[in-house]
């Protein structure tokens, strides 16, 4: 890794030819042409302006990758462009009343630490989302969710910088068009905005959501009839820790596949053959299948090959203990997808963002 004076008077320090292996939780050994860390909106706007000037002068595109915690991406090759490391921090109470509080966090804040801060401060609603890797700014893109709760349930608004112009834009919940692990930022506005802060409205009074089966079972074993938000948060963290490997010990990106949605008719057909199949009824007559159950039933759990594999405790997690290439990991993922399609007639969709150049 080298640090140089960038061409054309870039407003912030650029590193060139940077190894990204330590900056993504899958430990994929890819390299970036340029990398810069921004700590405020002004720096981000200036860096984007430099990129536009660079593209104009060089008459070629300089691809852009926004890097938060590096927990939701797969680098299938070296990245031939500019990686912006999101370092915009800050926590602020914007207003509160007897029932709720409005809080804003910088896009570079660690998500789990933010949830922990809210619970300890008596701001409730995020307890089920503890220990999810990544940053606050990445959370709305994915509409992160766990144990029966999704971000959109407490989302108020976000601010983002438009890549093409540098202008700051505010999005409310309807403008984000949240869906299951989805938002407008993964669809028509993909790669067009960089989220710099997120505002949430949380409860002042406990609003515990402990009806998810895994949580009910865990809390029942503890003898916690009506858990406090802190107990719920600790339970979520304990369950996730028991099922999901620590990326620092076993490189992974958490859940590698989305839980697929199928029609109720298809679910009933599958249940005739697989009586123990796991499914959760959704609105519109659909059923959400447990992708981990499908992969486990197909015999992939614990599978290992050429430095990559499937975690032996959670089939939904692909691991990279050999620090293999992204393309190698994606080859395994494709074999799993093909097998699930052939066995069950169900399409699995990769959850992390794949960067291929």
C-alpha cells in the first residue's frame, strides 16, 4: 500500500494500489486502484468533484465503490476505480417527547455499536437488530432485518449525496421504497447516492418484539417470560453468536442468500414432499422459505472445497477460511443455487453486492 500525491490536485489523500483483503469481511484478496477515506460531507463532495474532473480529463469512467464495514460485498476481481471508505461519524438527539425520540447517526457509525448505544440510552425498537455487521449508512440500502423486525419500522429519513452532482438530498421512508432486503438504492437509484446520515424514530417505552420462534425458544429456556429490551438485545446477540461465525476468525459476509418468497400453492406442494420444510406466511399469499433449511436439506452444510465452504452451524453462511478469490466463492454459490433450483424448484438470490470487473 502506497500513499501518493494524487493527480490533478485531489482534495483529499488518495492511496494507490491498495489491498482490500483486510477491508472486507470475506477476506477476499482484491486490490483497488485508488482508496480515500472521508470523514465529513464536504470531503465527500470534493472527492466526487475530483472524480468527475478526472473522468472528463481522462475521457474514461473511474468506477466507484462505497466501503462501509465491508460486510455485504463480494469482490470477484481487483477493483479498477475509486473506493471511498465511509468515515462520517456522529450521534445526535434531534428531539423527543414522552413516547418517542428522534435520533440521527452518521453513515460511518458501526451499526451494532449504534444499536447498543440506543438500548443503553433507553431508546427502544432496534433490539432485534443487534450484532448485524456493517455501518449505519448501509442499513437502509439493504433494509436490514432480523428476528421479525426490519429497519423501516423505525425509519424516519436519511441524507445522501448525489454522485453525479454532489448535491445533498433527503429521503423519507416512502421515497426509499423499502422491501424485503431491498430499497430504491438497490434498484433504480443504485450507485447514484451515498448515504451520509440516517434518522430514526425510536420508542421511549419498551416495545419488545419477542414472537420470533428462535427468540421465544431461547427466552423460554432462560425463564424470561416478558423480557426487557436489554434482555431481548442480549438474547439476539447470543443467538447470532452461536449460529454465525465471527468474521475475524472465519471470514464470511453473514447470510449469503436471501430467504426466497414462493406462492402458497408452491409451498403446499413442497410441504407434501418435505413435511418439515420451514416457511413463514407473508402478505399477498406468499410464503417466505428458510434458505438455510433448503441448503442444509440439500446436504451442503459443512461442505468445504479449495479454501471456501458452507458453515457447519448455519448453512446460509458461506465462509472463506482459505482467503480464496471472490470468483472461487461465487463458483460455489452458483453450484448451490443450481442444486436448490433442481431439487426444490426455488431460486436463491445472493444477498451481498457482487462487484465484477
